[in-house]
């Protein structure tokens, strides 16, 4: 089967990209042909399809313009004619049988959905976030969960300055959402893939047709990870550094645990703020290591005591939990979103209330004081991921979904 994979980044930015590239490798191993469509970036991996990639839009630079030019230039973020033109050229030249889209917002835009419908290409979309129902992607605003836009009330984004705490960014996001709603553009997606029951239920609750949202959890290649059940000396956070990820809550918990080292793997716009906070509060047992290649990442996980996932937004699934379990490590995670679907409290990890840094400190302290639990729960974590995670089965399920989408469009 010829499969067109559309994702706005062709380099590793976070968990979504790690999954996309693993998926492409798995499908190719089963004999399928993969075609990529993405945006140009100097961080991109080499690609034979790069001539079709759309130009990269610097969203932050756009926000520095005055309001009228910003709105004018933002139109291409909401509906890119360049992406539409290039994807049709790509379709005509390589004739894919199905399109699998991931995160296409801004750099690509959903304009390509009209091209797929025009060319009668069935479309499957994996839900990595909440952009279809929330202007800020994450149902999270200024430190709190938020569903005020439910029912299409996107103007709340402007009232609350949900995007980047900027009135202009929020206005652009609001206009984009109303425009897409007016076009009903996502009706051109034949089937949605929900990696957790939580996001499946949330999307249906916000109005997406239930029969179009299929629960299919992620899968990872366990052979790429180093199983080590012995407790390491440090706790580990891996992921992007954004406010909703709850890393500041982790830092606050470390004030009560000055003897326990912690390492932060990942980068993002909140990094400077977090480093300044740690310095100001005298938190010296923290190390910010930035982005690291996958090979190094696996070593850091394998040698840790546990992985901490302190998210304060509705985490869709949490690829870092998969990676920790695959390494034989238990996880301390927030009781929110799709996280409790993976972490069985007091069996393969511990759950705590989002934002409760005192409770998080207690959970970390408990694991430090109970190394046998770390070993036992790490084995349970590996057993669970080994039982539930079958990459070959996962890729066959994805192919089944492609075939359902093909049948839908040809009926």
C-alpha cells in the first residue's frame, strides 16, 4: 500500500514525532511504501520528498507584526494554498492510496483535506492533542484546565488570552477555529485514531461523531530499550518544557528532597524560566540536560530510579510512560488525562494530584526509601507493556483502519 504521511515536523520535536517515525519504520518493514509531506526546516532529516515540503512559517515572528499584517499573514496558517498546491502535485506524481495525517496545524494547515477529497484519497488522522476542539491545543489556560470553548465558543480564547498570554495570538487562534468551523473542514477526515480512551471520550463529548473515533493505543519497539530493574540514583523527567507539562511542580517538590538528584531531558520555551526558578529557590539537585538523541535518552531512562510525568493538562497518552515501562522503570504520574490508563497505582507506579508538589515529594521519597518496590513495580511495568504492546499487531491495526477508510470513501 502507498501511504502518505503528513506531519508538520520532519525532525524529533517531541513524543508525536517519535511515534510518527516509528510508525513509518514499522509500516515499511511490513512492505508498505511511505511518502512524506512536511514543512521545510534546517533540523529536518534527509528526505527524498523534501522538494514538496511547504515553507516554514515563523509564528513568533508573525506575532511581532502589527495587527492587520499579522491577520493577513496568518491566513496561510489557517488555510495554506501553497500546501494545497504542493500536496496535489505530490498526489498526482505518486498516487497514494491513503493519507495519514498527524499534526498539520499552522505549518501545513487543514487546506490539504480539501485536496484529498478532490482527489478521492481517504484520510485517517491520529489525535496527538486537542487542536480540533481547542484554539490552544491543550484545554489548558494560565495554569488551569479549561473547556470554555465547548460548543464552538472560541471567543473565550481572546477574552482569556489563552495562546501565549497574547491578545493577538489568541485572536488569530480564535479566527482560525471559527474559519475551520465555518468550512466544517474536518468532516473530510474519514476516521480518527485516539491513542487513549480519554481523548476518545473528550472528542466525542465535544461533538465529533462517535463512530469515526477509534481507540488505538500507541506501540513502541521494546527491543530498542535497555531493561534495568535495579534502582538508579536519580529521578528523570523527559519531554518538552511547557507550562502544562508541570515541570515547575516537579522543581517545587525537589525543595523537600535536596538529597535526591533529578535530571531534566528535553527543551522548550519554558526552559529559561525553569532554570531561573531553580537558581532562585536554591534547588541544586537538578540538572537540565536539554535535547538528547534517542540512544542517549534510552541510557538515561535505564539508569534512573523512576520517571516522573507531572503533567497538568489532559495528557493524551504519554509516550514517556511507554518508554519508561519498556526500560523496566516504574513511573510517578499525575492523575489526569490518559495517564491513569497506563499507571496502575501501587503496582507499576504511583499517581498524584496534578500540581500537588507536596504529594509528589512524598511519592518520590517513598520510592527512594523502598528500593524493593522500585524493582517489583519496574518488573510489573515491563510485564504490562510487554503484554499490551505488540508493534506488529499495532501496525496491522493501523492498516485495518486504512482499509476501513478506503472502504468508506469508495462506498
